C-alpha cells in the first residue's frame, strides 16, 4: 500500500514529467530539419513566408560639399543675378513606408520592398562674410530646405543565427515630390563698429525665397537589426524589427555645384505573416 505522503510525491513527479514533455514538444518544429532537436527558449520560430506591414523611421543627415543658391535675379534686361554659397550643414526628418517581405521557409535570406514618403529638413551656412555692392555689405548666408521625397527601397535581409539578429542592405531611389526653400542673408558689423555708414548696414537679416534644383537620388544603404516575435490584438504571427541604417546617395543638388549628405537612420518595422 502506498502511504499518503509518498502518493503526493508521486503525483508531483508525474505532473513534472508531463510538463517537461509538453515543453519539449513545443520546442520542436514539425516537418523541418529541426524536428526531434531541442531548440532554445529564445529561438525565433517563423512559419510564414510572406510578411506585410509598415516601417517608421527618423534620420539625421551630415551635409558636405557646396550649395550654390540664386537669391536675387530676374528676366528683365540688365536685371542682376546674385547667388550665395554655403558649405556642409546638417538635416533631419521622418519617413513612413508600407513594407512587404518574402523569406523562404527555413532560409536565412529574405527580400524586402518598401514604398513610402520621406520628409527631410536640411540647412547649410557660410562662415566668411562677403560684400556685393548695395546688395550685401558684410553678409553671411543660411540656406534652408524642406523636401518631401517619394522613396523606393529594395533590401536583402540576412538572418544570423536563430535569435532574430539580421544584417540588411540594398539600393534605394528618392524622387523629390515637393520642396520649400529659402535663404537668410545675415548682415554683420565689422569689429569695433556699432553703426554702419551705409543704409541697411547695421545688423539685419533678410529672407529670400529660392528654388534650388533638387535632384532625384540613387543610393545604397546598409545596416542591422533584430526580429522580435510579438502578438498584438490577439494575433501572434507578427514581427517587430528595430533597425539602424547608414545611407549614401548621389547629390541632393548637383548644378552649378555639388551638395550632398550622409544619413544615419533608425526606426522600426512592424509586419504580420500571411
């Protein structure tokens, strides 16, 4: 006869064995090369091949090169045409893009296509004051542009290991949809002078509307991220993927001088398996 205390111990042991068997079964991927093999608890297990969703990102841009912007000019005979030159600069912005990904079952390699819009603000300045008759006495310039791009991105995505980490890279195309640009002319007093001798010479800033020729851009980006399996709204076959990218492309403006930028982008991609 089994006494009461050993009986309780036997029940606990049986429950423990059942729990272990269920847990081990849950770690096996049926019908795959991993069937019958223990998989760590934090292994990313994907069953879908097609994923659809959207990405949201923000970027910081480092400008380089020289931006030449016409700020005074006209079509009348003998009308003056004046341009200002600024160097380097910086920018920032946000982007949103619907995204679709295909990854063959049990393959580490996938392809992702993003189609979206990207808002970018950029500024560039000059540091050496210039003079130009009655139009500029002792002035520096500050150029500002707000640009809305349509973006097309094709990315190859390669998973490293089974924890969700991946590297990503591929070409992209930026098409300018609209822009709003202007330039500030900042008049500066020479050292040791309080009031200038010429009208308008004291400290002042003048704003001019400009229309620099924003060009379509073709470039390449590379970065890394991680896939995190999640469940929102009661549906578990979803991925949230934070990522970081470095982007380089052809010049933003190429005529009459070249002005460009290198972008650092970070964001997150959400998508659901089909």
